C-alpha cells in the first residue's frame, strides 16, 4: 500500500522505515513520513523499550497506535 504524505505530499510506502500508514481507525487511510508527523506534533513515542507510538490522525483527530 502506498500513498501521498498528508503534509509534504511525497510518496509513503507501507512497511518502509520512517513511513507511517494510518488505516485501522476509520474509513480512510492517511499516509505520513515520520519526520513530517513529528514536525507537526502528531506523534507521541511510548516510553520504554517499545517501538510503538501513538499517532494523531491529522484528518479526523483519532489516535492510532503504530
């Protein structure tokens, strides 16, 4: 799955390092580069050794853990 970054409009590919695909929270998918998402303060890293992060969907405001 691939799409356009919500913020910079560059290509985002599912499964690539630094690419985020939000598709489990609503009837739409949002594609983000991690760098863009962090720059717009929509990513909150989980404390501890986990790689999980809470990402706020910029389109609808839902939070999805990725």
